[in-house]
C-alpha cells in the first residue's frame, strides 16, 4: 500500500544494465529526480518524500542497479560513479526531462554532485543528504578498522567487521540489519528500521561485494575540489549531528566547495529523510520553489 502510485513507470537499459524508474505528477513543469540511491537499498527509501513533493512538482525515482526493479549486476563497473551519472542522464533523456533538481544520499549524493559538475546544463539544483565526498576527512575509526581488513579472513566478523569480502556473500542480511541499526540512532525508529531492512533484502551479498569493488571518481581530493568548485547550480546539504556513516567534515567540504546552504539536524542519524521527513520535505520544496521563482522572472 502506497500513499501515492506512480503516474508512469518503466525501464531504461544503459550499458547493458536494466534500470527501473517511476514518475509522479508527469505534467508538472519542474522535475525533482532522486538519482539511483546506494545499492544496499532502493528508491522506496524516499517514500516519505515522494507523495508530498508530487503535489507540487514532477518526481522521478530511479532504482539503483542491484536492487528494486533494476538488474542485479555483478560487474563492479555497473556501480562506478560515472556509470551512475550516465544512468541519471539516460533516465532524464528517456523521459524528456531537459533539466532537473537532483537529490541523493551518501554516495548517491556525491554522484548527484558529479552530475552537476560534469553536466551543468542538465542540473538545476542538488540536494545532498549526508553526503560522501572525495575529501581529506578520515572515516570514523570503527569504519576505518573494518575497511583495512576488508580483504582479510577474520576469526570474528561481528559488528562493523562484518563489512568484509569473505563474510558478506553469505551474511549480507545480518550485516545489513546491524548497519542500519547504527544508522538510526534516534529513539522510536523501529518502523524506519523495519522498512530499510526490508529494502536491503531486495539485494544480495554478491551484489554488495561487486558494488564495493566499483570505482570512485575522481582519484584525489584536489581533483574533487576543483570539480565541485565549478558547480554553478544551487546546492543544499542536509547533515545530521549523529550520523555514524558520513563524518560531518565531508558535508562541510561540499558546503565550502559549492557554496551550499547547510541544514543541520541536531540528533539526526544517517537517514534524516526517514526520521525527519517533514523538515527534509520542506527543505526540498523550498529548493524547487526558488527555482520556480527564477523561471518566472
């Protein structure tokens, strides 16, 4: 049962990968496009935003490769940053959308920013929720320890150490449940955790291992800064103070490099769109309203 069903839906094939999309309020002039979200979940993670925004603008949601209505690709190249940029543009082309407001979270927020940097003529604005960034901010210590042992066979895969190439193929559900419990530190998050864990069940450990082997772009923080400083579209960064996935320094880098507006949510974890949907929805609507005002002049 959904609060609103899509007006249209379908698939587009890019580089041999079949991607599912849904569109709401097709007749609206402004389009807000939720770029392919991180593969561990799917476009339903934005279910708190779609019905509200679709009252005001066209909303397009794209499932990532590996989850939802998209192919379960096992080639790491299907998950590269630049592949995700191509997917976003291909869906826009398929739907006849010349320009859109792009919204992403975590790594997909970075990919939305890359789209704005590399294809300025297609992007009206970007909302980056809890963004990953190719900057010099170190990961949290517990995440770094797991990353350093990702390729190693371990005696103990509990907690963060479950993010491991040898553990994930057969134990993705267990790690996913642990991970998203950490992402939702707010009290009374049982329903949100139940939802997101359900989304993780629509992919596999083999897909996650493939995604983990994909390429981030660009190679250095210096190159990333140069790219993002070239973004001309307005940018909004939404950051929770209790985010255990992306350190706040990454959001601050995006703000510094793009001149973004920063919305800080005290006590929010990594999924503010799930735990604070009203605040996030109003921020996204304000961003699209600002663009409508510019178009009307």
